[in-house]
């Protein structure tokens, strides 16, 4: 989840340690998740809280989240902040920032089921291999927060709900909830996604950062790899997509074709139709003569390879067009 990590580092929501490492596989505690939420929402830290088990360093963040309705304890006086945060707990925190679960009735009879069900409706767990009580890594939390930033802020209204107690008979009617996307403050059509036509619906990133944080869309990085680009103020955040295939030795076109599952297009790439589809060390070059991603007949030259030892060759497939981009980056070792 490099895109999520780089964006959250740029805006200061999640940063690395004193050695410059992000530690993506490190688990996130409930105390640390409170810090993330304070950084994300720009909450003023400090204040009081009812928990007796919160260390001094975390107390200002836990208090801020508690007083803003972002977190709750595991009991009246215990926060259990040293425990690793689970996907449903973290999901609930960021969904509260989006406007959900401000009413007790939204939790229904099973709060975990209700949270996961609503999160799935807004694709909050996209890119995260998580189940309800799975603990989350920093990598997972970064993706969760980025998904939230791209989600609509909601206005939730409660309607109905009635309990009648008479003659020993209790009749309860559960309330219903209406979810309406919030509008941009001035009602103007805006879009954090560069190049979009815009709308008046407010996403969380628009609420928190206005026009300072923008997603510019699909680009290529300096090595020619398909990438996404964000801009925070004037800083460009460009992150390559995950490659479909990666090779660390030389490889034939027919082997790439087979590894891709033999795409239905007869020639997904060959020397005739591969213009601007092969990048070598950041420069666009023509694929070698007789190199093709296709079935090879006995009459075809089957000796042409690309890449080598000491090089990384990445294959990117456009799911819409089936076009293939190949990027080879050669690594050199030298003594200066």
C-alpha cells in the first residue's frame, strides 16, 4: 500500500521512526490509533478521560478522541490501549469521522456486524486483507485511512423509534436512519480528483484539506511504471502501481504470455504494436525484434529475451484494454 503510506506521510498523519523507517508490518495499538485519528482530524489534544490504564504519552490523544466521540473504552474505566487495534475497531473510528454511528441505534443488535456491513458498502476495506477481529498493521491502517479520505462525508438522521409500555406489554419500534452525502460548504462543484468534472458532494479529504490535497490521476513514474499521483500543496506524491508480474532474470515473451494466463488478444504486445510500451531504465525503447507476447509456432524465433540478472522486469496489464507495459530497470554496483 505504498500510495497510502506516501500520502499519509506527506500530510503528517502517519510518519516514520527516528531512523526514517515507516515499519509497515508493525502492529498498531489502540493508543497509537488514537494518535493517528488526532493527526487526521487535527484534534486539539488534551483534556480529561475516564480511563485509568492510559500511559502519560498517550493520554492527550486518547482524551481528545474520547471527548470527540471517536473512541470508547472496553469498560467504564479501562481503554486497553496497549492491545493491538482490530480492523472493526479502526473501521469504526474512521467511520465516525465520516459521520456514521453517531446514534446508538445504528449499531443494531451486533455492533461489529453493523460496522463491517456499513464499511463494506463504502469500500472502506478495499486493499486490506482483514476480517472483523484481525489486528492491523501500519500498512493496513494507512490504506484504511486513505480509503476514508476518498469517501463521502455523511449527514445521518434518525427517524421514528418508539417504545410503548402498557398493561404489562412492551412494544418497541426500532428507529430508521437516513444517510445523506454532505455538500461542500459553498455548494460549488469541486473534486479532489484532478481532471474530474466535479460535484458538490464533500469527501473527507475535501473537508480536512480543501484544495491542498488532490489526486491527479494516472501517470507514469520516472521509470515508466504506471502510477498514481497526488499533490499536497506543491509537493508531488507519485507511487507506482503494483506490478502484475515481476522477473529478476531474463525472460521470453512466450513465458510472460503464459504467466499472464494467455490473454484473449492474439498479440498483446509485439514489435509492431508496442510503441511507448517498453521502458528500459526510464527511457522508452522499441522491444527487441521478434519479441512478442503470444503463442510461439515452430517457425518463430524463440531465442529473444528481455531483462537479465541484475535487472528487474515488471509487467503491467491494463485490465480495460488488455495492453501490456513492460518496465526493465537495470541495477549497477560501483565504487565511487
